[in-house]
C-alpha cells in the first residue's frame, strides 16, 4: 500500500535551466555569468585593486567548495556561505552590499522562473485525491523559500503537505535525514512512500536504501534509465498515476 509520494523539484517538476532562453530573450546573460558579474561589481566597488580575473578565480574556487559539500558531505551551503568563500579566498572582509548581492542571486530563478513539465498540474491534482504529497529537493542557488514562491505562483504549492529543502534540513539527498524528515512530516512509514526524481544516486539509491519505493523520472532528461535500479521508470508525468497504482498493488 502506498500512502505518500515525494517529488524532486529540478528536472522532475520543472525543467532545469529552461529559464535561460527567457533570460536571453530579455537580453540578459546566463545565470552563471550574471552571478559572477554581480560578485565582480560588488567587490570592485570597494576594492579596485582586485581585478576581474582574481574575482573569477575566487568565484570558481567557491563553487568547487560548494560542490564538494554537496556531492561528498551531502549538505548544500547557503548562497551567503558560498559567496563568502570567495571573499575568504581573496583575503577581504564582506563588502557593504553583500546582503543585496546574496538576495540578487537567490531571487534570480524566482524572478525569471523555469518551466514546469507538461501535465504536472493535472497529475498532481489527480494524485492528491489518493495520496499525501511532498517535496524533497536540494537547494543550489534558490533557497527553499524561493522554490515555494515558484510553486505558489504556479498554483501548485497547496498540493504538497510538506516540503523538505536541503538548505532548511541541513542535509541533501541521498542523506537519510531528508527522507526520514519527509516521512515523519507526511505521517507515512518509509516503506509506504514512493519518491519520484531524475537522478539515480539521489532519487533512486537513497530512497531504496531506506525501504522506500523509487520512480526514476526521465521526462526532462534521461540520465541512464536503461541501467536503473528504480522500482519503475516514468517518461511522462501523465503516466505517473498508473505507475503508482501498479507499485501499490
């Protein structure tokens, strides 16, 4: 019997980087370019002796430290913590506009949001009639409060009883804490929860190790479904209700 379903956010509910063409259409640079430009401008305003190349090196180094934490320690440091590493690398104190810099980075995907997968709204409405729904997602540049805003604006947030975002949980997938937290908040045993996501290590291996069921979603990108250990593979959101029903039989 399946009691609850949890969903990843990126490349499961929304198509990651589908906001980039929208930015280009407005004459804006890519998100990565803009983040670095914002940092360079803020530091250059108070430290003209530090050139753009130095800031770029510090920016890359800070991102490398973040990726180590994310992929190895299963934590996602906040945007403020990540950007502050660039200052540490350069040997300078935080500049007066640092808080505004952090906000600009955190709001980038909220102001120009990615696209939701086709069929998401209709499928969530159907599933919510029979299951408790939740989200378990890593927060990379947009914190949990921003992801909730994206969902709210799309009129989808109310379908979810509880959301576990890594910046708030203090752990990232596939750490057991995020799945156990979701189970407790959704009032469902782990073995009665199906997790839906796009990454084998995070969204399949993590849940399966705890006795959950796992559906590998390939509707946005297929990262090797042929060799997946998932309970099932879903290629279109509209197929999900039938897949969940079959898992529960």
